[in-house]
C-alpha cells in the first residue's frame, strides 16, 4: 500500500492510501489546509489540537447540512 506524506499544520503526516484514491486524498488534504488557513489562531494562542477540533466540528456540521 503506498504512503503519501502530507503536511498539516506544518507537521508531516504519513497516510496509507489505495492507489485509486490518491487524487481524492490530495484534494482532501488541500481542502483541510485551506480551511485551517482561514482560521485566525490569535498569533499562536490556539493549539493545533483545538484548531483541528474546530475544523472537525465545522466539517461535521457541513456533512449534516448535505444530508
């Protein structure tokens, strides 16, 4: 299984993926980074974990809206 090395919040993350899912994975990571960039982290006062939690909540709410 291939491994894709992504950077989220300036940290390298290795992700295993199915060969036919690479494009979807790359687009998802770009989308996550774009959404994280849109948050103002108050000059580092909000931890990376809280930023990821805020993003997870926002994305889950968007999924509920789609349903």
